[in-house]
C-alpha cells in the first residue's frame, strides 16, 4: 500500500509558486525567518555593499539585504520571477539573466548570495556559476550559499518518498564536502562552512544537540567562499 505524502513539491516554478514565495517572505513564516537569519549571518551586509542576489525568485533576499543599506541587484532566469519581484519592490533592480552569464562587468560586486538556488543546478551549471561569480566579484569579495543538506533526515525521507515528497527540481543536492570542493576548484577560499537546524520545534531542539556530531540532523548547509585578495 502506497503511503499518502504529506506535501507535494512543485514540479515547475509557475505564477502560483512565485506568489507563494512572496507571501512566505511578506508574512515572515518560520521557514523564511530561518533563511533570512542565515543569509544575514553569512553575507554580513553593510551599508554601501554591492550585492548580487542569484536566483532571486520573488525578490525576498534582494529586498531584505537592501534594508541594511546594500545596493542589491536580483537576478533570475524566469521572467515571471523578475516580473513578480519588480511588482513587489519597484524601487529595486532586477535582471532576467542566467547565473552562467551574468550581465555585469568584472569587479561589479562586493558580495554575492545564492539562497536555495544551487540545488536546482547540475554540476556543469554550478561550476559555470562559480566562475561567473569570480568574474563579477572584486578581490576579496564573497559568495554565500544556503542550500538543503541531502544527508539530513528530511531529505532522506524525501528521497524515499516516505511521508514527504521529493522536489523533482532539486537536481543538484550536494553535501558539504562536494560544495567545498566546487568552491575551491573555482578558486574560492572557503572561510565559512556551517549548518543550521530546522524550524520544526521538536526536531530543532534535537538537531542543535545531535547535529554537532551527526549530519543526519544538519538541516541546511551554509558555505561562504572568498575570492583572492
């Protein structure tokens, strides 16, 4: 007998998905709060920082970082994402473009961030994105990545379609060692390699303790690389 899944992951990023992403940010859901806190910690936004938000979707991270006085540009390949982000935050700048071919000159940004993006990229695309980030970042600039940990309990359940549904667009789930190797292969020096517990109350308490020793309880991975000074 097939188990009924508790949720259905999106199979495409349509207007309904973009609206859901927008509402999650505007309502500051627990998932969103966890994401924003991790991004703030990794990026360390400062007034005047030039930041590119890769895979900006409905513009949540772009808008969030602009609140610290950063000059942020959101980039997404999906026209509907740029349209939604622009309608929500008309004072901000969004570009429809691929992360493999960013429409910016070299040394345009101090920082780049990819929150919940790289799990959607295959290895070749991810490697090209890293190269593009190297190009558009200044010397000593940083790229921060926030992504699911495929070794976490929830991702393992999804993989087996047990209670939770796998997201078919997650074609590039990578563990911490693979992410670090990719960063270093692109010429970044990894200066932060961390994890975050989930927002589920009961599980979160367990993760904070058990996650120190076991990857099964490390919900999200946080990796930051720095270009050579």
